[in-house]
């Protein structure tokens, strides 16, 4: 399968002319790398190289933020939900204590605008020189560049609320001072226009068969997202305060219906379908650009298995996410509230994480089910979790035997296998050399077909007064896959474990003949979504009732299970109007701390949730450089000092 990211290394010619700079590093280059911008549009081949330069900032390797695709996206897209957690100053994102000087947020802002600047200059050059290009290439290039710009603006708008909107031909050198969009409608209309253009110009399959290029499906999925965000913001005042009563307005309903139409066109196109096994979406063999993938960042090892110089991406996902006693740095943990929310038999839980070997009696005390495959053990890498004795057994005193792992500070003893899966974070050959350790190929999804289905169900619920059998059926289909019923009939599992057997050979482990989390061989009964969530909305795992209607609980609790550690989670829950209820009900205030905390599963929360803080603070550097750009309400003056 072709992949456009294989070609990003040849994009330097385009990047030099397209990138805006704050320093003189761009001068430090050989003369043969300098090309007049018009030369990039002399023919289709040259213009395609420039287009690849626009794509380049989809990768973490280049641009202001070397951690793009992970840290800024995790910090704003997941941590505020408290379903993902952290230690160090990162834990501020679980208590709304981020500020205008938070490095990762500010890097994400700079990275997005660098990408937008490239797209703006490329679109301007494309239009000025379209007579040099074939009609087919011009149309696709315009659509792809518009989609990339819309994608980065979506990230900015979902993270910071109103932001400055640089138009075609503009970057921060030509427009160094620019006010934020005057209102939410103006901003989202700009983004909607980009995705409308892209969805008109692009095909369902990527240009030249290169997966990683924007497609009609990607543009329509984000267009629907933009309509839903504009609908949500139509219920907010100028400061971002949400008013649920405004969801009955004709404006709100019209926007939701526009989203429904786009989502329906994706579904009826037949282009996508759910991957039969939820578990394998993050495998090198079963994931990537499979039938479910609409838009993703693929960190691809290619044929290279080890060494610092053999990587496609330097993004250190396995070290950021692995258990510290197994070589990780502990940047990402999952909460016990999230873990305990799964029904018995829902395979999304074990497909997404491994847990420490917390004593079974302690788990039972809180009605938490022990995993048959992932308890104190990583089945993909075939390693036990925790510090080892000389004979290879795990020490009894290891912190992985506690609910909360103590690595200077407490964090839940649960680690994501959506990231720590395809390579070990440990030096398993005993040389102590990082150079031996494999870089980790990783599938970082931005949009999956599951996103489309759940968004479509939400639109149907809204437009049908909260009770729609078609919408419930969609959630039932999601849940059937979650419980493994779509795996039935896959008799040959060896094709799914080829990569893991490559690891097993290198790590001295046993060869696998079946998938690490066994596929179902017969269908299992799955409680209908309506029945299950009607009861769950009245009594969650902590015995608390939600304030939201049953359909909204169902849609968003399914999102929590489906999209943990995916950057859509907080934005989708926010635009659904569910975040406040989620925090209050799933994470009620709890001041258990100190030594008691390590053997207690639930999350410490002592702060009052502030919905306005879901619009992150505009970076202080931007405020200083761009006096036309003002700060978000929650961070102005005394308001920013209350936390």
C-alpha cells in the first residue's frame, strides 16, 4: 500500500519556500535547495512536491513541535476528561491548572500556524499558476491543501475557541498582527468553507493511491464535525458559556441536520466499514490505513527494526506511555474510573490497556473485574509488569501491585496499549544501549469510521427528540464489534501476529499462533444499548446518576470506551454538552490522598470544574507579539488567579 509519508523526505524544496520563520536558520542551506516559488508550479510534478511540503507538518519530525501528534494533542484532547492522567507538572491538566505559558500548548499553537502558513502560501501559488497544471491535479491539490488547512484550524478552534484566521496568501510575516475571529460563527464558517471545497474537489480514494492524502471521506467527516461545533457554539454566549436551552433553536437544528447529511453520505458511500477486530486497529499488521481509517498519523518503521538512524519518526510514544518499571517515562496513565466503566465482555478495555497486578481482593472490594489476559502482563510483548528478581519473576514489592503506581507521585497503574504495543520500552538484550531498542511504529488516529457512526447517531437523537431507533441500532452495531462478535469466523489469526512474532524472535519470546487477546469463536449476547444505558444513567459505577438524558449518556460513554487516548475525546464530549456532567458524575470530588491513595482506585479531585477553561489560554507569547489578539475570559486578570 502506498503511503504519502514515505515521500515526505523529498519535500525540502517545497518546505523552504513555504515555511514562515522567526529566525535565520533558513539561511543555513546549500544553494541548490533554493528555488523560486514559481518554479514549484511549473508542472504537476513540481507542484506535487510543494504539496508534500504542506503535508510535512502532519509529522512530528518537523516544525515547532517535535511532539506533534502526541503531547499537545493528549494534553488538550484527553487529559481534561480525567480518563487519562499524568504525573509531574503534566498532572495540571487533570486539575485545570494549565496556563498561558504551558509549553506543550504553546508549541501546538505554533505548529498549527506553521502548517496553516504553508497551506496559505501554497494555495496562493497554486491559484496564480493553475494554467501550468493539469485540471485534475489542480483540483486535487487545491482540495488537499484546503483540507489540511481546515484540519489545523479545527485543532486550533477546538482547543482555544476563537483564534486569528490567516487567509490564503497570509502568514505571520505578512500579517504579524491579526485579531481573533469576531465570533464563533465567523471562525467556523471559514473552516466549513475549507472542508466544503475539499469535499467537492477530492475523491473517496486518495490521489495516486497514496494513503495519507486527504480524501472526500476525510473532508466530509471534518465538515460534519465543523457543523456540529458551530451548532454547539450557537448555544454559547460571547464568553463561551453554554446554554442547553438554545439547542431547540432552528439555527442549532439546521446545523445538526447539515452534519447528518454529510455523515450519511460517508456511510452510504460504502467506502468504510468497522475493522472486524477493535483490538487490531493499533497493530502494525491489522491497523494503519485499514477499512476503518479515515484520517491518521502513521509512524511507520518500514523495514527498519532498530537503531536511532533507522526511524521514520522520532516521536517516542512507547517511552511516553510504557510502565516506568518496564522502561517507560510515565507520561500517560488511564484512570480506574474509565477501566471500571466497561461491561463484562467488552473487549475494548483489554484491547486498550494493561494493568498492574493489583490483588484480586482489592479489585473485588470496588467491583472491578480482573482481566484474564492483561493483569500484570503485557500480552503483545509477552512481559510481566514490574521490577524483576534475578530469576525473572516480578518482585512482591513492585509498585505495579498497587492501584496507584508510585513513581515520585501517584498515578493509576494502567498503561495504554494503543501506544505501547508494537515495541518494547525496555532494553531486552541486556546491553544497556538505546540504539538496540526498536522505534515504535504507531497508528495515531484522528478520524475513524467509528467516529462517523457515533456522530451520526448523536445527530439522529437530537433531530428526533432524543429517542430514535436507528440511532440506537448504530450504537448496537458499535457494541457488537466491541464484544468481539465481528471476529467470529476469522479462523486464521496468524496474519494478525506477524509483527509480534518478529518481536518475539528478537526478544527471545514464544512464537504466537493466535491473537494475544483471543478472537471470539462464537457470538456472545450483548445487552441492547438503550436497555443498558437506561439503567446506567441512573446508577454509574460509583452509584451516581447523570443529569443528562439517556441518549447523551449512551453516546458519550460509548465515546469514552471507544476513543480513550484518541484526541477527539474531549472535543467530542464538549460539543455534545456532556463534559460538566461527566466530571461531576464520573469524577465526583474526592480528597483521598497520601499513603491511602496507593491502595484506593478512584481519582483525587479537589477542584471545581470550570467549563470556560475548556477554551485553553491563548499563548502569552502570542499576546505579547500580537496586540490585536486578546485572552480567553477564564484567564484574564484576576479570573486566571483563582485556581
